[in-house]
C-alpha cells in the first residue's frame, strides 16, 4: 500500500510558501506555534531530508512529510 500524497497549490504570483504555513494550512498540525515546534524538533522532512528551518521557502515540486502525511507543492493553476 502506497501513501497518498496531497497537493497544495501556490497562490498566483508566489514562488514559494514557508514550511510552517504548509503544516498549518493543510491541517497537519493544530496551529502555527505547534508547527514551528515540531519543525524545530526535526520531525518534518522536505524531499526526504529533515528540515529544522521553520521559514524554509518550499517551492513547487517539493514534498513535505510529517506524521505519516505528505503534501507536494504545485504551481498555481
């Protein structure tokens, strides 16, 4: 069984979204403060690598994983 990867589209005119905002917008976490905490604890990966920068600029094509959930960032439609 393969895990399903959700997608999150960047807003028109934006090149990236900050990592903590992805967890918050996708409801992977309770709020921004909690998102920043789990990122700083090394519990979030971007493209398979542990990421501890809360405001890391995540761009289209990158995949963020936390707690068994994955989301791929895509360009605005």
